[in-house]
């Protein structure tokens, strides 16, 4: 199957990490679908992309955070594009620093878990069946190192949500050890931001996008955790399609 025949759904594609992935997949020739609850974020994504790429971008206002919303989004994508060959899941927010746990409510913890873990589950449940039995297909989950440590005082709920996402990825690898599609996790152990906000400990979202798009395009590994802790790791992943 040529790249021009492949249809990638990027869950979270209107965010900082996702927008870099969307751009790189489009540059490689993929058709790319992006779903967001916020139409203004989809418009911002369109303005970010060169006009030459926008013809292969398909945006949809929808909510993959619930089972019903994710199923509706899946059907809308299939109606528009006919198929899905690849899925990249980079849902969630990049930062949370609202204070120590004893100052937070149960509702706030629920919100964090909804955003970082439960939406990953509901969208996976809807879109995974479209690619799981396709040896040319892929499902890639983007995670980070926040789930393994407390980044700063007051960021504990971020650690809880991110740890849940890491555990979910492990469960998928071990529950589905022999599926034909390429199932991978890319763990970014750096902050990801746009070029104008780069600083120590952060990496350009375009570099992340190039690395993830190369993994998806080349399909050289499966059931792997590809941990990128430096720009050099991202470069290797971009060139090799593996680490």
C-alpha cells in the first residue's frame, strides 16, 4: 500500500504534540483526520499548516472522551474517508500544576483522569478494531515520563493520570501480543513545545512529529516502547523508524 492510500487518524491532533505529527504525516503524503471538541482549535491547526498540505487534512468536531462520542467520530471518519489504516493517540494536556493532593477535589482528579487516561481508552475502543487485523496498519500511543516521577511540587495529579496512561499501554501490549497491526508506544521524556517557546529540557514539536511519522510510515517494529530522552533519539527514530 502506498503512502497516498493510507489514512491516519491523529487523536489529539489539534494540540501541541499532535500538530507536529499531523504536519509530518501530511508531508509524507498521508490523508489525515483530526477530531476535536473545539472547532477553534481545528481552525488554528489549519492556519498552522501550509496551504499545500490542507487538501489532505480532514477535520471533525467531535468528542472522543466518551464511548458514544468516540463511536460517532469513528463513523463520521469512515463516512468521509472510507477507511482508517493508522491511528496515533496523543490525547491529554501537557501540564498540570494546581497544587498538592490535599488541596484538590475528587472532581478535579476525575477531570485529570478523564483527560489523560479515560479518553485514551474510549478512543482506543472505537478506533482499534479498524486497524488491529491489518498487517499494514498501526496504532501508536504517545506518552511521557511524567507518569514515572513527580516533576515538581504541585503536579501530582499529572503524575497520576500519566501513570495510568503508561499502564494502559503496557496492558495493550500484553493483552494483544500477536495482533497483525503494529502496536507501539512512543514515550517522550522531554517537554514538547513550539519553536518560539523552546528552553532547557524541551524539544521542538516538529522534531517529535517527524519521528512519530517515520515510525508510522516505516512500520519496522511492533509492541515496542520507543523512549526518546534527547533530540538525538528523535533523530534516530526519524531516520531508522525505530530505536
